[in-house]
């Protein structure tokens, strides 16, 4: 009975290469498995054969080429990027992955997201290499901190990094007269020819600047890089091109592409979790991991423009549901949109006073439509809506400012809807019905013929049978006569009820 496909010419069993001793042993075990001895011996032979094959397969897996995992950080660094990088770095295993390469092209981003990425880099089980690429890319602001946190830093020609000053602290405070205050200059101890930097005048700004300086210097010392220039990048927002960064020992390598990078760092020693490790990158297999659907969805939801529109859709949907109970769809859509907007606001640098002004503006415009205060409340609502939209997100945070065109469009649409369309709808509700049965009520007409309490009248150009409910005292002149004017007060079928006008 055949055991498996065996080829003695190239010593392979089912495509796995084995040596001559294993071939001989497998053949012997196969003969024993098919021989007539006792069933216990036959079972033992089969088990031994399976163990040999498993060991061979395990050896083939162990000998498989190890990976260099490439993760891209493109655009502004936010919650979606931080979540993606943290999950992928935590999923690396030293058994199959030798290094991870973060390919950077970013203008910066959120401080919280940057620190989350750095924590993931420092906790990674394999060395993490920062590579500013492709040509023309940059690693500004938060990207500089990430590059300093990595075991090795590299740049492609034509790239730059730096400008790591916290965005919210840019610019000196103003004196009461409107002139910038000139705080004392701090000497340039880096010796790089950069101009002397100045300390912020207010205590809060100095506190935040010094915290950022201490953070980036600790990262520089951790990986033995130029800590003095790192401080200059925070205090004076200086930047460096690739060649100058290599000369000042800000980065370790200038490489044209990733294969060139792997070639240059082969044999270098890095520190990983406090222990030295010699890199062997000559035969690594490059594996680029793209963002998954979770990252893409989180990136869409945390886009400030999308979060802002979700807030408006949520507010409008709930308004329509409250004014038209039972419509269902506006309420469901509005509730989902509002919850998604609140989720995004929890991850973004949101000024909640701005969000409150937006909701107040919507409320004032609705009040104008219901009350009709000659535009005073409505104009206040439009102003509150526009101002709240402008201050809701910080425009100076790279990639996390609200688009001015979105603000203008949302303000015009909201004002047009609430002040024009909604007010017209409410006014139409207050008008008397001009069609159908109710349209006849209150109309005036002329008597054509009349006999006692019944007759014929002309109303709106049509002749109707009519009757009156007015009583005529005995002996008094009849109040209704041909040619007289009457008013319709009711209708029963095709008979109008009238009274003298």
C-alpha cells in the first residue's frame, strides 16, 4: 500500500527535501507499516513516520526567509494612524519578523496619537527603523519625535525633518500695546550655527515647551543621537535636509530605497528593550502591510469635516423626528449620526464651546422660524453657527482643521433651510384651507332665488342649493331675498348653510 509520493532521484517526499538516512528510515517504517506483524507494531511505525515528516516540515518552516515589515505613515498623524501602527507592531513576532520599517511622509499631527505610536515602538519585540521616504517627503513635527524613537533613522535624498515645536505654542505673546514681547535669548549650545532661541514669556508656554524638550531629548539619548539639535527643533522649529541630518548625527543612514536601506544597516548593532542586537538584513523578504478596513473607517470618521457634517445631520434628523413624530427614518439616521460624531469628537482636539455654539445657532434659527421676530433671533443664530464652526477645530493643527468652504456651505444651507423653507412651511400651516369642503366656509355669495328658508345662491361662480339657520320673527320682513348678500357658514353634502351678511 503506498504511503506517499517518494522520489529517490532527488530525495523528496511530497515536495519536501530529506536526506538519505531519512529516506531509508521512511522506507523501513513503510515496510513495517504494511507488514503482517501485530497491530501495535504497525501503529507505532505509522506514528514514527508521521513524526519524521512533521520534523522535516518544521525544519523547512524554520529555514524560511524572515520578513522586514513595512508600515506607511502618510499624511497627518491621528487616531486612525496610531491605532494601525500600534496593532501591527504588537502583532510582530521575533520568530518570523526581523525588523519593522516605518516609512514616514507626514506634516505632523496630534500629540496623543504621536505618543501612542512611540509607546508602541519602544515596546515592539523587534527593532523599528524610521525611513523618511520617498524623495520629497518630510517628517515634520510629530514625525521628528517618531524618527528619534526608532532604533535607527534613515532618510531618502531630497527629504527633510524637524520643526518639532508644539503648534499651539507658536508665536510670542502680545503685549497690551500690540507689540510682541521679546523674552531673553537662550544660547545655542548645539554648536550647529542655528540662531539663538527665545524662551516663551508666559509660564504655561514655557512649561509645555520644556516638557516637549525633555521628551525628545530622552528619545535621543535612548538611541544615541544628537540631543542638542533635537532641542533646537523644538525650541526654534529648525529643520534639516537629509545630508545635513546625517552629518549632525540626527539620522544614521541615507538610502535611495528600502533595499538600499537593508543593505546599509546589515550588521549594525541596535538596542532593543535595553539589550544590544546585531541586525542581519541581507536576505529579508519585504512585506508591506496596507491599512485594513478598520483603519480606513476610523480615518474617515476622525476627519474633522466628516465629524462636523455628522453632527449637523444628527441635529437635523432629531429635529425632524421631534416635529414629525412617527417619521422614523430621520430619527434613526439622526441618532446614528450624532453618536458617530460624538465618538469622533472624543478622539479629536475639539473645542466643545464651538460645538455648543453650533447647536445654539441651530436652536435660534428654529426659534426664528416659529416665532418670527423680524430676523433678530435668526441673525443671531446664523452668527452663533458660523462662529462655533470656525472655533470648533484648531486650524493650525496639521490635517485637523475644518475646511472653510465646508463651514460656508453648511452655514448657508442651514440658514436657508431654517429661515426660509421652515418659516414658509409654518406659515402655510397657519393659512386657511383653500381647497375641498373647508374652502367654502367663510365665502360670500349672492341670492338668486329664495323661498322662506331655502333657495339658490351663487358662490364662487357656481349655483348651489342653500338653506338658512337664521330665524325670522313672525310679522318681520324676510332677511333673505333675491339679490341679497350672504355668507357660507357650513355645508351638508351639496347644500350650503348660509346666513345674511
